């Protein structure tokens, strides 16, 4: 793990920010006074994780105008999707083959630990109008894993958490076309995310810690 790609501030793993400052500095105000920060990892849900079913989508967080605009975009996109469907059939078949070859991206169902984590990530921070978010910063402390995102103005918002002990194993499954990393939980469930090599190795180290 090279310092130029993946930084450590006082022994804390964290991805590099585009702006000045560190994610660690943004995360510490969110923690309890005596709660140590162990690491921050940038990841996103694997592209084989399906969209949330209706029962888990809940109510839209945005105002009516934003929701209406998003709905209009969805309707207009449907026309393009129908036109492109025939052209995309080879890609859909490849996706099906990938699921068979690589395994499912979510094992255990939406009510498992992996499923609840996926639901929380999909809903994302408060500024996501619809629950289709993919990206997350995993903030590790001794006892918790916080799901967070960087907001405007140099702040960080937490939109979920789980006990750190629930995450039992990390398996890096990188290939030339995928940065897949499998997260395995105490209840036997599994969630696939995508994380670059440095983030993936940091995840492994934090779970072994």
C-alpha cells in the first residue's frame, strides 16, 4: 500500500480527498468523545446488486418538484431504454453469465445484515432524492462501522451504521474487469462491493484488526 495512493493519518487508513484536508478530520466530530477512529474506506455497491424492491424504497426524500423532475427523466429514459434493449441484449447475457460465474452480489435477502446494509447505502445521505445511491464511505471505529458521505461545505453525513463485529470476513476478488470485494457477515449473508486495490486491502486489514 503506497503512501501516494492511500494515506494514513496517525495510523488511520483513509482514501485521498480531492480537496485539502482529510476524511479523518471530517469523521472525528461524528464520533463519541472517547471513540477511536480506526479507518475509512471508499466503496460502492457492486453493479450486480439489484435496485431495491418497492417495499424497501420508502418515500422519496426530496420535494415534489424534484421528485416530479426525476419521474419525468425516468419516463423519457424508458423510451431510450426500449430502443436500446435489443442492442443491450448481449450485455444482459454477459451479466447473467457473470452472476453464474462470480456468484450473487447479495446473499441472504434484503432483511439480512448484508441486505440491510445495501438498503441503507441505496437510500444514501439526505440529498439523494431517490434510493439509487451506490457510493459509501465506511468509517471504522472499535465498535461500529458508520455509513457516511461527504456533504458540501466540508462536512460528513452519517446515514447508517452496524456493529463492527457483524463484518466477519473480506474477500478481494479483483479481476481485469472488476474490483469486486465480498463482505461476509456473522449471519452468513454476503454483499459484494467495488473498491480499488488500496481500499480493498485496507478493508482486509481493518477486519483482521
